[in-house]
């Protein structure tokens, strides 16, 4: 194959039979590839991206809207690589150069404690990004309780982390959880509002007195129910520690498996709480991002 020039970019075949381009002006990856590979359709390029065949400066990139800067090197690998996104403890549902969204399994800590430092979402993701580049780092934006599964958002730089945390209420459009609670919830939907505080043994307490903590607002609606359990859709207006768990207890319907907050049953051998959906404004691109996972099968088996 002969090397050729196309537009403002050069391409050539490397020794590994990888097609290589040098970026001479800033652009988005999809636009760049469509220009350089006129014989390929948009779907062809999406296939290359999904099979990890597109490398930017040696790192695999799967996002079609990845921002390219002048001087970067883009390669098309001849080797198709199936996504290595599924791990035992978590799945990566989205990743770009600024942030990562994962689906965390129940039982995995968000970050290190005195007793556990290695097997956490933070440490596992740190290893993941360092495989791409030793200098890469990961930053926790928010947490999920150890026994809660579902969607978590991480930043890849401190400025992105700070922007997300400082403007959390403006940035995060929706946080939806699915909860299995004990008993039959009679009201089809409702809102619980109280003030939460933490005691010396890290247990949260609820009060109607503003001086006794931070305000917490939880909205819920019933998806399914039987005599023993109810499946709830829960939306957080505020994100306090253990907020859903204590509000369900306060309602008289503790989250199944939640011994800490007075549950008497554990039918799923785990906490009945899953972070199902998160919608937010991307802190760098300004794009609205929506991510949703399926309700765990073990939840649905009860109904």
C-alpha cells in the first residue's frame, strides 16, 4: 500500500501493519476518521472503535467524540480486541479522557478503609488507568455503600473532580436507585424529608429538627409489591450518607438485608439497593450524559 496525503493529515502503514495518522489541527475523532478513511462508513468506524482498534498516542480509545489535539498520533490497528470492560467486581460502562462510569458489584468498597486497601473500586480503577499510562490517576467523585451495587462516577483529573463536586447539584440531573424493602408499601408514591446526623459509631439518625443535621429529601414510587416485599424506584434530591437506608427505616419499611437499619430479613444475601440511573452534564464537553443499568435479577426473583 502506498502512503498518501489526505486533507491536512498524513497517513502511513507502520511495521505492525497499523495505519497511522498525525493530527495537524484540532478535531473530534469521528470527524477525523471519516476524513482520513473516506472508504469507510460511520458504522465501520464505530466498529473499529468498539473493537479497540483505534489508538491515540498508543492508548485505545472507543469514544467517537474524543477530542484530538494537534501533534497527536492516531493509529488503526489490524488486531480486533474484544472489550475488556467486564471485570468480576465491576463493569466499565463509559470512559473518556476526563471520566469513567462503572457499574459496581455489591460487596466492593468504593475506597480504602483501615481494614481494606487493595480490593476497592478506587484501587482497581487506578490499576486500569495506569495500564494505559503509568502517570494516569483516578479521583473519587461520590461513593456507594459497600453492599450497594450500581453506577458510580470517577474523574481522571483533580480539576474535573473539583468541578463535579463543587457544582454537584447543578451538574447531576438525576440519580435513581432501585430498592427492595420489607413489607408491602401502601402509598404508591411519596416523599420523605428529614435532617440526618451521624453518631460516634458511624450510624446515621433522622430528625425533623434542622439543628440536628443536614437536610435530606428522598422521593419514591412503588414498581412491584407482594405481602413480604416492595420494589421501589427511589430518586435522591440530596445525597447524604445512608440516606435511602435510613429513610426507608423511618417509613417502616427497611431495605431488605439492612441489619444496621433494623431489617429482619436477608432474602438476597445482600443489601437490596442498586444505583440504577445517573444523568449529568459532562464537566468538560457540556454534553448531557445518561447511564442506566438493569435491575439486578436477584431483586426481581422476589416478585
